[in-house]
């Protein structure tokens, strides 16, 4: 479980249950997690789950809601960053290429370093793989805003309409490229023979991922001619 999810500092029973359940649901999924394990993780009596949430389903719903709320600053921050970058770029391909690189770096950096972020992403991807009744809320309140945000950058780079299916596909692919590098850290390290995943490794991943996105958006030539004094 992510060490940044600090159960010891959570004195309230309800809060301890939510934080403890987040780690278990993210790691194992809803079905594979028992109420006894949830109570044990939160250091509370089994009856506390029913008392505060009406049962495991209610606790899971509270965890999903917390994850969506906790990730709101990141969604909003990325949207502001891209809007500001697009205004500054004013359609210039070289500046759009640099913005694309910065966006890739920002997404990977956020998932890699923000306290508790990786574990939240794991929970969301359990929902992608095995959708529950909460999948629609996650899609509409988290993934759809992110796709629209990244889609604005794609549309500016390609000249396509933001609502065009190709724009939405490229936006989705850009997000998935960034996320998978982080969620599959163990596989990446093993495949590349890395003994760690520190700053040097981050720079390599972010740089190469940025190159891929720039090429996918048709901005490679503009990036290659970016003036050094800008």
C-alpha cells in the first residue's frame, strides 16, 4: 500500500475505512476484497462498515467518490496548463510541439510523484478492466474531462475538430502512453535492466514519450526547427 496513505493520522473511523479500503480495492479489486480484510486494514470492528456505509458496496462507492474528488486539482491544473499554453502558442507549430512535450512530462511527473496518485490510478484502472456501476461516474467526471483537455491540444496541432473521432482517439492514446509507463514500472525496469526508477529514468521516459507524441501530432519537423533563443 502507498505509504503516503497514512492510516495512523486518520482518527475518524469513517476516514480510516476509506483510506484502508482504497489500498485494498486498488490492489485487489472489489470482488477479491473481503469485509474482514477491510475492517482489519482500518483497525476497526467489522460492524463499522455496515454502520458507516451500509456494507462493502457503500464503502466502495465512498472510495470511488474520494478518488474522483482528490484528483480534481490535477484535472483542473492540467486544463489550465494546456489552455494557457495554447494561448501562448497562438497556433505556432514549434510552440505547440514544445507544449506537447511539456504536457507529457507533466502527466508522467504527476502520476509518478504526487502522494497517493499511483494507488488512485490503480483503482481507476480496475474499473476500466472490470467496470462496476461506478464506471459511468468515473468516465464522465474524470476521464472525459481529461480527454477533452488533451483533445484541445491535439486539435490545435492537427487542425481537426475537437469533437472529431480521430481527435478523441489521439487524445486517449496520448493519456494512455503516459499512464502505462508509470503503472507498469516493474515491467519497464525489468525490460530495460534498470535497478531503479529515479530522476534519470524519469527523464528518459518523459523525453522519449514526448518525442512519440510530437511525431503522432505531426509536429516533428516544427520541433526540430525550434529556435534556440526562444
